[in-house]
């Protein structure tokens, strides 16, 4: 891949590396990817005693001054982590390998606190995330890896185009996965303190992954926020969703493409993917449309967002009666399938009828913009020339 392509991908493919905020409301841009995904993917139960201990404040070591985060304070904090790990029974050889390497990444703290805010709309966001080069690479990957994708798609009931779309958007098809040592990044984020409980839990889950032998410590690399490999899973997501796609006894999302594909498919199936359905479609609303039927933005958490969805979803036949039409003005499909209306940019932007699979993608990353980018890329992967011509001709009238 030449330098030009790499720069294009880098501009839009560092989802987990550059979006580790804590906002739990539906974003108007692709924010909080790591934190939202980690929170959404926490396993219902975990065997590690250290995970339970990680919800408590560090004991056995003095607490550093929270107002000044530095390397000395970090080492003091790490001593407490080691004491908990020892008490939880992790192998001494593992702890001796990991803990001496833990270092404070000031750049991680700076990046986490200083994430820039951009005034973005879907019309400016999508061309950057789903540009011509990414679409071409996605189509090429879809064709090139059919022998790997087809059996995984059949096994999990998830279309290969969505596997490829998520792979492409999360890690630029495995090219941009992060160079931070995951334990160091997670320990730094925990020490930083704003989401200590979450990142302490992730740290001990990373130790679990190493103890189980899925990856060598030297290869456990990820983003500055601890998202790992081709899939950019946090350790909690790995525990819940990662799969051994090639049957070699390891779940390797860092270097094994089949494992990464199976893990993405596993995530979607586990969270309720409906095989045979798409994600949604852009629509045209009538002039007299009642906008109270649109799912509001600004939900406090996923549960509230889902409640708002359930209050507003209707069968396509009912949306047809209310005057909702396809982007080109034609009638909606005759179907009992239920859908809800979402408008990422409110009345000034595009409107979508979102299907149940939209909810699954919003579980991966609760951002309308992110889900739109996944859906559009998945559609483009299999779009015919006729599809593209029709989409272009209706782009303006659909808004």
C-alpha cells in the first residue's frame, strides 16, 4: 500500500485510537467508541477474582496525588495493581513478564483529555469515512477473502459485507491496529482516574487473555485506549465475543484474519443480528411529518435509547400510510417488518428507516454517524452500477 493510500486510511480509520470518551449519549459524530463498546460488552460474569477486585480502590499502597499525574505516581499505582494480581492468583511468571514493562504514557492522558470537538454533519462525515479508496479496498477484500468469509458468514448468520465493513472501519482492514502495549495503556488510563473502575477491570481482563495464551505479551498491541487488533476489541469485548476462527486453539485478533472475521460475526450474532435483513434505508419524509415520531437524540444510556425506539417503531406499512417514501419517492416495500425513524442531523439532515439490525450496530458503537458509515460501506461493497446511479440521482431529493 503506498503512502497516499495509507494517509487516506489513517485519516478515517483510527476509530478506537482517537475516540475513547465517556459520553453515553448518542453522538453526532463517531465519539466514545472505545468506552461505549467496552461498557456494552461487559460479560455477565467473569471467573477472575481480580476483575471483582478491580472495582475497588487500590489497597496496600498509598494513593498518588490525583492533581498531578506523573511517572512516579504511576509506579506507586502499579504496585497496588500488582498486589491485587498476586492476591488473585495470577502466575508469577506472567506478572514478572508484564509488570516491569508497565510505563506511564503521558501522551495517552493528554490524548484522552484533549480530544478535539468538531462541528460535523453526516454529509461531511461520510465522505471521509467511506471514501472512494476505502470502498475499493472493501470490495477487493470482500472478493479476495471469500473462501474465509463464506463459511464464517454461514456459521454465524451474518452477511460477509458487514464483517468486511466493520473490519475496514475499525482497523483499515488490519493495517492500523495500534502500537501501544495494551497493559501499559490500560494501566495508564486507570491511573488517569476519570474512568478508573472501567479501565482497571479491562486491565485485569487483559491479564486473563494473556494467562489463557491467546496472544504473546509482546504481541498484545492496541490503541492508546486499549482497543486491540483487527477488531479493535477492548479486553471485555474479547472475553465475550472473540472466536477461534481457524480451530488452532487460540483466539488471535491481532494477526489471524479468520479469527478476526469470526469474532466480528460472533459479536453481531450475540447481540441479536437478524439474518436476511439489512440495517436500514434512507427515506423521504412528507412535509407534514410529525417529528415527535423520530427517536430523540441525547439518551443517557442504551436502555433509554432502546425504550425510545420501542415507543416509536412501526411496521413499514404504517410508515407508508404516514407518507414516508423511499429516497427516490417510490413506495416502501410491502412488509410487516418494523422500523424506527432516525435523523442524525435532526430536521436539517437525512432521515432513515432503521431496522432491528441497526440496534445491533448501535451496540457496537452507539453513534448514528458510525452506524451510517458501516451501513453505507456494507451497501457499497455489493452495489451494482445501477444501484450507484440510482443513489446518485436521488441524493439531493432525499434530504
